[in-house]
C-alpha cells in the first residue's frame, strides 16, 4: 500500500483521491468477476 502511494504522482491530497478512485474501480471489477463466476458456475437448477 505504501509503495503504491509513493509511486502515485502529485501532492498527498491528490494521491489520497487517486487511491480512493483505484479502490472503487477495484471493487467494481471484483463485483463483475464474482458475477461472471456465478453465471459460469450456475447449473440452472432450482432451490428446494
């Protein structure tokens, strides 16, 4: 985390904003990954 923070350009407030943006993009990408994995693994059966 610190290494990534040090690599980002700009002053500290800009770096913090970039970290927040990167974190949000990562969460969205993770959501799409889980959604795709759920569609791939779903056998189409019913519950119960």
